[in-house]
């Protein structure tokens, strides 16, 4: 039996918000990597804090070192499709 495959889907508004953040190129790449690669690779590890029932979870991560550390927090809705494929969506 194979393990489920997950994908991260960002709606248009979320993409626009992220593009509007004033980030250096390296930081933008790290944000997209966290959202599109790291989160779907192990959602059970990253989505541990329930924000609202039935299925809204917090995803938190930091970039950079002090004093320039940035903290990112977003709420995700995790859904399952066809029993083996989940998706998460930035709100």
C-alpha cells in the first residue's frame, strides 16, 4: 500500500498577497518552497495546531536569523480527495 500524495493549492488571492509582501528574492523562494514543497511533503508534521473546526489548521514557519527573523503564519483547510490525495489551501 502506498502512502498518500499531497498537493498544496493556493487561490489567486493568496498568491497576490504573497507577491505583495516586500521580500528579498531568496526569501520569496524560501516561502514558495515551504508552501509548495515542504508542507505537502509532510502535512501531519506541519499542520498540528487546530485553528477552527472542522478542518482549519495553522501553518507556522520562520525565515532568517535574528534580528531580521520573519515569522509566517497562515490558516489552511486540509481536504481529502479520492481517499488518497489531500490538498491544502491558503486563506
